[in-house]
């Protein structure tokens, strides 16, 4: 029996350090959170506690497959790795020769964030560069907010999250801490013990909002207006930090003018929050140092998401909070770890510039007449059938008979059903990787604890073998995983992490950013940003309204579907115990909206707009305000009634910055459907409703 140190690979801010116990037969028999790790502190989460069980699940993909049924049908036949690789190599070569390398689209999602196997290191990029494939722009998650924050402070990395323990006022703004990254909570509780006041700002009374001292529920997509209203209160009181503004910021006179033109009454009208509540919170911020804002991806999945985040990063510039431990704003610490990514990606292998394709425009891109058209799609770490917007367009695109699709996967997802060839991938306990966490300041080495089951191969090994099958000679395509990890970390840190599993990044404790200036063009915090102006944006942060705020009378309800407590995006939505805990798809709506539509708790409803519809169980609830309905993301289509999830209604449209997706900027109508009493789907949905967010 021995222990192997590793790390959770999932797209979650907490980046946990874990310890795997392996028995004398080499089987992993226990996996638990690392007690020595300051952020993990011995705990994993509801999803990953059963990770080992998931690696051994009966539906795990173990062998290469080729499709024998129609696209989407899900009928496959086992083939050898040789046949799979020969087929793929020949097809990619043909596509490259006939249409050019850009007709190949490597479509990488967030299944693993690892620097060797996953998204952070853009696994496979060397191969795609040699082939001259189109570049994949990962727009599904965080880019709009990242861009907005970066215009202000030069980075989105913000506060060291552990310093929230020092805050006297904490704003949990568009973030569901207890569900989407609960390890931060212990630092928030520490602050509360020292007298901090905790405010949640979220259209839904989530399990996090329910634990806060105060909850403000703005209408979705109106946070920028709220921020401007709060700033107006602060500035009207003369509570701005003039010394800080003078020495550390640019554009204050112009920004101040904009703030003064935005009275709390206007913020109240746009956000639907009482003016008095806005004034009271503004006064509280004005008089409480340090104020820390935890603002993650939820609130930037809107038409104005980039600008909203920009304002939240600007706010602590006005109050001077950036100078204190526990003050400032925290979006994502991604970027604090600065490995040598250039030598990982090897963009120098590209022979000519290539186009970039947006992840969240998959459907439209596959269906439009591009030159060259996309002819080969290699999907890995992604499940676009479940997670992408405009599901019906995605399905139509993946159904194209002239499209060759490879899916590298661990489980038979809805996306797998559209593959020509399926390749079985290892899971985190079976391969080497380097992982950080975008909600803390640590780095980890994940050592393989056990041999892969069946014929599963790591992504990196798959790309090496594919390169060989294509006869490619570039030597760096054949670097092994340890070489890749050493390139990222340097030999000294690699050796150290091999022993310890984790270490703090090279920042002092507590770390207060920007004490030596801001990594912006001016070296200061930029309220006025010439970079933003040059990119075609308003040089000052402002309010950008949601897409159909007042115009779509036929679909008046604003639908948001954020993280489920039991799934990680669409991962674990095939794990029986977690499926049971989650229950089926559900919408929560306010009693007034339910009454107007004759809906009752337990009814099955269809939720629809012009793009599509999905079915969900109704729960009448005061956790949402009138006009807003709440659901969750992640369901597999094949496991739910109707074969569509919330993303059938979400628009493929870009936010104001960086091509970010607008999952929470959505308008729908809801109608009761009659379901026969003996319909098994009905029983699935009528599971007792667990407090699930
Ligand atoms: N359990 C679990 N954890 C996860 C994930 C998961 O699927 N399940 N997903 C992971 C991933 S990929 C990510 S990116 C992160 C995301 O985690 P979060 O950043 O927390 O993002 P969301 O869950 O999309 O939304 C968070 C909250 O924002 C609220 N919100 C939506 N629109 C608005 C708005 O206009 N204004 C305000 N103020 N609030 C709004 C939602 O109601 C929700 O409660 O979590 C990660 N962690
Ligand atoms: N309605 C709505 N939709 C959303 C969101 C929302 O808030 N609301 N959130 C969006 C967000 S934040 C994100 S990040 C995206 C996520 O969208 P995706 O990136 O598509 O994430 P998943 O759907 O979880 O699919 C990841 C797949 O990768 C597989 N996988 C895991 N590890 C590995 C590996 O090591 N190798 C390989 N080859 N495969 C692996 C998993 O089995 C899983 O099927 O979804 C977005 N979709
Ligand atoms: S999903 Fe997040 S909280 Fe859960 S184990 Fe992984 S990193 Fe930790
Ligand atoms: Mo995400």
C-alpha cells in the first residue's frame, strides 16, 4: 500500500490537492483531499469525493470505436488503435491537402485544465501548429470578464483569495461560492468571525446568498448599473480615496463625471433594486476598509459582461481598497503561475498565420459557407452537445455528412454520438499533469497513481501516436509527459513537486497585488483605457444592457442556468448517485409568474423561445424574483426527457468583449405540458426537490 500525490484537473477555481491510496496490486482504492494543503485543507467536494468510483464506472470508454449507425444514433463498433489512428491520419492528411490545414478544427474544452493534458497548456497545440489547423478560441467561460478586468488593472488575477479573511466587507458578486468553489468559504467565515459583513449580489437566492448577511437580487445583466449607482453614493459622500486616485490611477476626472451622471435612482430603475438599498450599500462600502469583492464568471455571461467586470475592478481603485490585504477584487488568479508556455505551445512551428474559430459559435461556423469550410473536427475535453449555446444549430452542424469528427473522451457523451471515430482517454489518476487553481496561489504536480483501464491513452500519448501515424518529423511532437512537465516547471520545481505534490507560487503571504504599480500600459490603474478605446470599446467602463431587456414580449422571462451543485459542467451528469441528487432539469419561478401561467410545483413545463425548447420540472419558489427563472447547466440530453437541455434556448452571441458567451442573457416563455402519469420520464423529474444550489 502506498500514497500518490495528485491534483483535481477540473475547471474549478479551487484546484484541490489530493492523495490517492494505492494497494499492492496497483489499484487505487482511496482518494481524499490533502490535509497539508492550505486551500484544500483535507476536503474535496460533492462531485469529486466519488471520483475513483467514476474512473471505474461501467459506462467508461475503454476502446477505440468507429461509428456504424447514423450520426447522433450512438451505434459504434470496437476497432484497434492502429485502425483508428490510420483512419484519422489519412483523413486529416486528405483534408489538409484538399482544403488546407485550416479546414481542421481542434476543439478543446475544459474537461481538464492541466498544463500537460489540458486546456491551460493547450494540449495538442504543437501538432495543430505543424498541421496549420485553425486556432480554437475558448470563449465558453471567462474571456469577457477577463478582458474587462485587464483593461483596468492589466491583469484579471486580482486579490490573493486567502486575504478575504482580512476583509471587513465582502461582496459576493455574481458568484455561488458554496457550489462553484466552496474552499474559499472558510476564509470568508474567518472574516465574519472578525466582524465582516457579507453581501451576496445574485438574481437567485442561492445557497451562498442564503448564508450571506444581506442579499441584493438585481435583474440579470444589470450589474454595471448597480456598480455605477454604488460609486455615485461613494463619490457623493466625498469618500473616494483622493491620495490613492492621484498617485495610482489615470482617467479619474472623466470617470468621476460618468459616475456623477449615474444617480442611485437610475441604478434602481435598471436593476430593480430599491434605491434605499443601493444607497445603504454604497454608504457601507464608503465607510468600510478593506472591502473585498469576489466576482467570478456568472455575472459576465451577459451582453455587457466585460464592462460589468471592468467596473468591479475599477471600484476598489476609487475607494483605495487595492492597497490593503483583504481589499480589491478577485476574478481568477489564472496568470499568477507563469510557466514557459511559449515553449509548450510552440507557435513557432506554424508556417503561416491561421484563422481563429470561436468555441461558442460552433453551430453557426459548421453551418456557414467559410473558405475553407471546416471539414475535420477533433473534439477533446469538451461536450458541446450539452454545454454549447444554440444546441439545435450545434446538432445540425455535427450531423453534416461531409464533416469528419473525432472525439477523444472518457464517457459516451451526447457529443460522442456524432463522432466518426471515438478515442478512449485516461482520467486524472492515470496520467501525469501539472495543475494550478484559478482561485488560489498554488501549483501541483499530479502523478499517475494507477494504470489506465482497457486501452485508454492520455491525450498527449494520443497526439504523439497520431503524429507518428501521419509521418511527421518535427522532434518536439514526441516529447514525453515528463519532458513537458519539466519544460513548464523547470527541473528544480519539478523535483520538489514530485516529493511534495504542491507548493505556493512565488508570492509573499499575504500577497497584496499592485503595490509596485499596475501591469497596464501606463503602469497605473486605468479608469480611462486607451487600449480599450483602440479595440473599439468605450474608453471608460459603462453600462451595456442585456440583449433583449425590453424588446422580446413573446419571451419575457429572463432565464439563468448556472453551475449545478452536483455536476461540473456536464461532467458527472452520468454518475448515478449524483444524477439522483440533482434530480432532473428543473426551473424555479416566482409565485406571481407561476400563477399567471397556471403552473404548480411538480408540473412538467416546456421552456421555449425562437431557438428551441427543453422540458423541466416546475418548482415555485421565492428564491427568484418576478420575471426571472432559474435552472442549472450540465444535463446530458440522452438522460433527460425531450432530448434537449437549457442550451437549446441560449443564443450563440458574443458579449461586449473578447467574444465571450452570454449563457445567462436569455429570454424564454414557459408553458405547462401534459405528461401521461405512466411516462417514466415524469417519474424521473418528480424526484423530491433537493435544495440543489
Ligand atoms: N458544482 C459546480 N462547480 C463548478 C462548476 C459546475 O458546473 N458545478 N463549473 C465550474 C466552472 S466551468 C466555472 S466557470 C465556475 C463558474 O462559477 P460561477 O462564477 O459561480 O458562475 P455561475 O455558476 O455561472 O454563476 C454564479 C452566480 O452568478 C449568478 N448570476 C447570473 N447572472 C447574473 C447577473 O447578471 N448578475 C449577478 N450579480 N449574478 C448573476 C448566478 O445566479 C449564479 O448564482 O464554476 C466552476 N465550478
Ligand atoms: N447554460 C449554460 N451553459 C454553459 C454554462 C452556463 O453557465 N450555462 N457554462 C459554460 C462554461 S463556464 C463552461 S467552462 C463550458 C464547459 O463546456 P465544456 O468545456 O464542453 O465542458 P463539459 O461539458 O464538462 O465537457 C468536458 C468533457 O471533457 C471530458 N474530459 C474530461 N477530462 C478529459 C481528459 O483528460 N481528456 C479528454 N479527452 N476528455 C476529458 C469529460 O468527460 C467531458 O465530457 O460550458 C458552458 N456552458
Ligand atoms: S471540483 Fe473543485 S472543489 Fe471539487 S475537488 Fe476539484 S478542485 Fe476541489
Ligand atoms: Mo467555466
